[in-house]
């Protein structure tokens, strides 16, 4: 059996894996679904966070695990797992990108998103009063993140979304073929994603090919829309 660390995306917390963690544990896997600093129930100030602090949180958890680990990143979590892979490739069995940002060296979230200037998420974000973070308009979150998800999950998630630091979105990721590039990676496309459209997902995979590419017919939140199917795909990659 495998050890999974599930890394959430922007504005979310470990709560987004609430269906996935039990499903994977029921199949005999060890599963961790932490909050990144300043997210979910973590008390750290969101505006003080960087990709480095996110990667450090996952690196500390990695150190506490025995054996090789499968790192799963959703959305912005793809940048985090890439940074962790660059720092500690020897601890990882596989990287799995679930409709996630898959960077080339020097990429940032903002740079990758520049190919999709009309994305509705741009108009749905609100700058916090201190100017350090952005939040998502809760009235738009459903159509962008959870359009195909059960109403119960939509209600659960909407009230738990928090601010995301702009610094994280602009920070570049350094990855090299010798370190990040030696970790096997897989990509799970979500074919009707609005927040990270399929053409952007495909563009990233074309630039950084993954030996294994799978697809789910869901929007941005397959952990709510199709948890059983996502769990099956993750297990097939373990």
C-alpha cells in the first residue's frame, strides 16, 4: 500500500479531501490531507505566506512519513508539489496533478493563467483591504468551482473558502530535469473545468509531458463531483 499526501489548491483547505481520504484509507492506504499555512483551520496569517512556506509545510509532513510518498496536487497545489519534488525527489514515488498547475522552470500561476485572460475567475476575485490577498465572491464560487457537485458539498465548501496571497500567485517555481524531472508524474484532466480549462491543462502537459494521463468528466472539484472515480484513478497510480 502507499502513502498519499493530498495538497489542496488556492482558497481551499484540507477539507476539500473530506471524501477522498476515507475512500483511500478504506483501500489500505495511509493518507494525509493537511491545511497549507493560512488555509482551512491553520492560524497562520494568509498574507505572510509564500510558495516556500507551503512547500516547507509539505516537506515537514514528508519527513514524518516512512517510505516513498505519492504527492497529489489540486489546482495551485500542483505548484506546491513541484517545488517539493525539486527539493526532495528521493522521497517521492510519484507526482499526481489533478487539474493542477504543472510548471516549467520559471513559471508562476499568473504566467500560466495569462493564456486564458477571459477566465471568469478573474472577475470573481476580490482584493482584501490590506491588498495582500484575494478572495472569491461566494456567489460566483458555485458556478466556477462546484457546478457539477452535490449541493451539500457546495454549501460545505463555500463557507470555508479563505484568502489567497497574491505573492503566491506571482512567485515563480524553479524545477530542474535532474531533480523534479526524475520523479514520475501523472496528470488527471478534468474535462469540463471552468477555473482551469481543458485547453490550459493540455498546454501544460504538452510542455511538460507526463507518461500517464487520465481524464475525468468533471469540473474543477472532482473530489466532490466524482470521489469514487478519482479514488480509483489515484489507486491505479499508486
